[in-house]
C-alpha cells in the first residue's frame, strides 16, 4: 500500500500500491504521474518553491514558499490523490497531520 502523509509544508509518499505487478500497476503509475506532474509544474514557475526527493517507492516534497499558485497546484495534487484513494482504498491511504 502507498501511504501519503500531508502537512502544511511537507508531503511524503511511501511504498508501492501493490495493485498489480511492477510495470503494470496502474495505481502506482497514477500516483507517480499526479505527483511528478504537479512538482514539475511548480518548479517550472520557480525552482525555489519546492525541494523534493524521488526514489523508488518514496517521494518527499518540502514546500519552501507558499503563494496562491503554488497552494492551488498542491491542493489540486492532493485532491487528485484523494480521488484515487476513494477508488483504490486497499492501495493508497492518505493521512493529513
């Protein structure tokens, strides 16, 4: 199961969804797509907004600056992850702290 932990200035995504075997796991692919697209969009505006780390089965995002655009993009990313979690409850869990 993928576990997403969200706080005001930090988002951590750990684990693999285990929906299917590696290379065919649509839940893992969806999580990666949602998160990496959001991170890349924010970094394309200004690289000083975020610091992130991406390794196999682990993504860590530190939000260094907040503004209207960044907060909307982060909120959109979180909402998309929540929608995915609603559809695949056994594969992705979201916790807000």
